[in-house]
C-alpha cells in the first residue's frame, strides 16, 4: 500500500507540473523569441538602430528589445577586430560578459548579430541551420553586400549608435 501511495503522489506531482507548464505556455504574453525585434518589452517603446561600418561600407542594424542589446548599445561606439570562422561568420570576444539568455535559434540569417556564451559577439554573413544556442542582439536590415564587405579574413567592424525609429 505504501508503494501504491508513493506512485500515486508521484503521478499527481507530474500531472500538476504538466498542467502548470501548459498553462504558462498558453499565456497571452508574447514569447521572448518571437523573431520580432523590440515588440515584447514596453520599456523600449521605439526601435533602436545602430550603424555598422566595415571598410567604408555602412550598414544599419535594428537591435532586439532585450538586456543584451541594451548593454551592447551602452558599449558603443566601439571598433572590434572580428576574426573569420567557418566561411559564414565573424566573431570577437569581449573583455567582459553581457547579459545572456541563449536560445536555440534553428536558422541563422545573413546579417544576424548574436551573442555566443556571454562574451562572444557574432556577426553572420551567410544563412544556414544551426543546433547552437545564441542570444539575439539585432540584425542588419539589408545584408546584401555584407559578405563582400567583410571579406574572407579578419575584419575591423565599427559599431556606432544610430537613431530611434
């Protein structure tokens, strides 16, 4: 009888946990990774753009509405030497960590700016599937010439505050 009672309690606890998880997933609050920059949080009512200069070519990027993007914005202006990786991305390790909430993104898009771990800025110039987790920082609005501007070696990339949209 004791064994049956323990099993019944375990089943009841699991049922409650599943019910709680289902209730939480059905809330009307938008998810943090809806893919739409700056829509989830009301403390940033406008979108924030930054400028990215690569060897004289300037790109505009729209930042996400999250703590990582806001902290990154506070570091600007900054110029980073970004090293080549895998023929599809550039990266730079920062001296100090940024807030991070990594999520499996599934697909990386050319122009995505993401944080790997808590201190590695990633700038992607190709679109591809990935199993890795990143924290979104923002994305370049028109990455058409991004791969050509970055080239195949390390690149000097300057990030500067843009304007509120």
